[in-house]
C-alpha cells in the first residue's frame, strides 16, 4: 500500500461489486439490475433538471422526501435520502453503533457490505448463523442493546422474514434498533415501512436501484421516526449535504409519479422468477423460495464455481460467492424473458454434457 495511507485505514478490505467485464457481450445476470429501462417520467424529469445544473440541489431534498413519504404513507420528516441505499446503511452504522455501545448484529449469510460498513466505521459487529434453510434463527431478532441489520428479503438467498416477526421482536426489545434493508421488497415481499409509525426502533432502507430500474442514478432512502431520521441527517450533513444529484432527485420524483410502470415491471420479473425456479427444479437444482429479483440455487452434483465458469464461457454472467455455506450456490438475476430462456437452455446443456439429466 502507498506510504501515505493512514494506519487507521491500512487494514480496510473494500467491497467487491459483481464484475462488469468489457471483453465481450454477456447476458448479465450477476448484479441484480433490472432488464427494463427506467420510467419515461424519470428520464423526462432528469432531463428537465439538467437545465438547472449550475445550481446546487436543495440540501433538504424536500420535494423528494415528500414524494417518497407519500408513497409509503409517512410525512417528509420521516424520510431521508442517500446516494444509493448503501449510503443510508453506512450512515446507520455510523450513527447508531459504537465500541462499548450497541454492536451491529447481522446473519452470517447476508449482504456482503455489512461487515465492510462496520469495519469502515470502526464499530463492533456480531454475525449470527442462519438456520440450514437460510431462515432467521431466533437470536437474529432477539437481544437487548443491539442494532440488527436484516436484509428482507435477504441477499443472496431471497428468503423473506414476515413483518409480524420483526414487529414482535421490536416490541419485545425497545432498546434494540431494527434496520430493515428492503432493497428487494417490491418483488413479492411486504414492507416494514408501516411499522415505523408505531415503533421508534424500526428503520427501513429502500432503493431505486432494483424495482425502479435506476441503479445508475444512485438513489436510496431511509424511513423511520423523526428522531432516527435526524440522526441519519446529522451524519449526512457532516459528510455531504448534497449527497443526491439534482438530476437523480428529479428522476426519483418522476419514477414515483409512475407507480403503474414499476408495478408492471415487478409483475413481469416475478413471473420470470417463478418460471426460472420451476425449470431449474425440474433440471435437478435446489432453489430457495426467493422473493427477490434473483434466484439462489445449487446443483447436487456440480460445484457452484464450475457452473459459474461454464456459464461465463457460454456468455452468461451469474454471481458466485465463495464461502463454506454458500460456495455450492450461484445467485442468478432474473433478466428479461429471453435472457431467462437462454439461461435455462445453457443450464440444460451443462447438465446433459455431464450426463446428469433427470
Ligand atoms: C442492491 C442492494 C442494496 C443497495 O443498493 P444501492 O444501489 O446502493 O441502493 C442494499 N442492500 C442490498 C441487500 C442490496 O442487494
């Protein structure tokens, strides 16, 4: 490492996003992007906002907070906004966890960014092993004086935890904070946003990257009681009060004004997910019941890494994670119908070539 890097930072290990190779054209099913373009209203609003780029954006993002609040039936004082929901999650680690205070607690199999956010902020964290079926064990929601980070549906498994279970836990442990990362909730889950009106220890994060087809815009939000939102804004305003670009904020408002478009895309993705799941099960794969825009699957006789690399050679990118519990699996984004068909075809060829057809 360069000699100017602070000792404080020398042991940082950074997040590795899914690859974005440029060597050839791939069917990209590795980063959970939407196969569909953003709403025309989002594009129009962003283009209109571009005319004002000589100005700074509104540092309060009032119009955007109001639009998000309306969508989730909360007031603008219950909403903050971020440069992607990753930023909001990072703010949550920074604001609520601390050495000798509340530790961060999250499952052993979950979003790979959580441990990095914890280390980056110098806060302690504890990981809790998921059950064998990847559901949350009791001690993942039970405990006093913790900040629980729960991706719901979870990544990369797609497993959803019922809202009632989170509500009961939050009621039992008023001194613990429950941060619910709802990046994938629009693909068949149910949001905990409503709980934030009743409980001051539930914070929900959401993103425009997945169901709203705006990963490139970088827009996320947090929903919680006004006190929690003030804490997040304290961090936000200490780092960058202009953390969302004017064009992105406008695109977000445009997208929210077109809920039918988002709902229709989610419906298509859910339908493709169900087809992909049932075709893969027919071919002999074990596939979790995912409520995300991806499936999580393993074959009983072919290692996950081999499936990943064979698909890659055939021009299809999926996401393989090393690790003892999930190394047999691949996470496969639900693409367009044609992409899903190409994937099913390729998997069936691999299985036939190995003489493993059922
Ligand atoms: C994609 C994702 C996010 C956030 O992505 P942003 O693009 O930063 O909004 C957060 N949590 C999980 C589990 C995700 O998969």
